[in-house]
């Protein structure tokens, strides 16, 4: 297969396993991110699978670079997977506009701008798959992470609309509803092993969901039931709950 997959946020702990899985399936890869040293290391590992790998510096916050980046790709990808995400400190995001702007722009606005460009190309070609990692944090606002959660909710609704718009154009849109995963993003958080995935499992499941053209998918089955329960709690009770 000579097709290219574009992995946004390829330096992410989950994306590493997405790339390894795609390489096993013979996809050539475009890796984007800001940490070029990490991407070079990943490229070296991936090239052992005899695929083409190219690296691009891409800052999702830098809207002005998005169009140039995409138009410079000589062979356009037919699969795009985004593992871009930013979540640091909810309190910091609440107190500082710089921090809340970054949270909302990396997880939603910047990503939306890039997906807009790519989806216009895919629509013209009547072919392509776009896969974005959202989060269960975007399914109900909680006091511990509602700024991050609101951005993840925004991207989910955006993707829902895009899926609806492009369904008749043979462009597939997959939203990954992800619960906790052991990565650098969740480092220092109290994680319960039974409801937390290892990044290698998450990476493999994301590739499987992408190639099966899923619409929206909970990566860990248990989160479907957890969120079903959480969404059922009436707001007058929910607002009284302690942080969780
Ligand atoms: N880990 C979890 O528990 C969990 C739960 C639910 C959802 N998610 C989502 O899963 C996805 C992957 O996260 P992860 O856990 O693998 O975390 P991670 O290792 O921290 O990866 C985050 C990725 O986002 C990229 N990124 C951040 N700011 C960027 C910017 N301005 N421009 C371009 N790229 C930027 C990072 O690239 P740099 O190296 O350039 O910073 C990195 O590749 C994210 O969308 C995250 O929100 C994670």
C-alpha cells in the first residue's frame, strides 16, 4: 500500500502506538508535532517496517501555518488521526487567559481550523478518513476539568456536524471518546487501573476503529456504562457532588 496517513500530535504517548500499528499495516506516515527530537526517534523505529516516514513541525496554535503545511504535502493523506491535546491544570486555566486560551485552542479551535482545510480536500476527492481523539471529559462538565472538557465537547459536536455534512461524499469521520490512559498527560493523576487503558492498547484500538469507519466509539467498553450513569444524574444532584 502506498497511501499516507497523517498523524497530528505524533509525539503523544498514544500516537506512538497508533504509528506502530499503522506501520505494521504498511501505511506510509507523515508525523507532525513540535518535539522534533522525539519525532526523529519515532521515525527511526518506524522505518524498520520499510515504510516512508516524513516529519513536519506543526504548532496547532499557529493558525497561519496550517494552510501552507497542508498544501505542501505532495502526496495527500487518505487517513488523518489527531492525538493533539493539551491538559495541564484546571485552576491555572481558570485564572489565566493565556492558559485557558491554550487549552481551548489546542483541543478545539486550532484543530478545527486544520480539520476544516483537510476536510475540504477530502470532500473534493470524495475519499478520506478523519479521526480525532476527544474525551469522556467532554460528555458532562465536572469541576475538575470543565475547561478542557468544554473544548473536547466542542470538537465532538463539530465532528458530528462534519460527519453529517460529508456522509454522502464518502468521507468518514471518527470521534474517539477516550477515558483515562497512562500517558504523560495523566501523570500525577489518581487513575483506577480497571478503567484506565495502557497506551499500546489505546493505540491499537484507535487504528482498528479508524479502519472500521466507526462514527463515535468509547475505547474502553466500561466508559460507555459509566457515562450512561453519569449523564442520568439530575443536575440538582450533580452540582452537589464532590470532585471526582
Ligand atoms: N491520557 C489520558 O488520560 C487521556 C484521556 C482522554 C483523552 N486524551 C486525549 O488523547 C490524546 C493524546 O493524549 P496523550 O494522553 O497521548 O497525551 P500526550 O502524550 O501529552 O500528547 C499530547 C499531544 O498533543 C500535542 N500538542 C500539544 N500542544 C500542541 C500544539 N500547540 N501544537 C501541536 N501539538 C500539540 C503534543 O505535542 P508536543 O510534543 O509538541 O507537545 C502531543 O503530541 C489527546 O487528545 C488527549 O486530550 C487523553
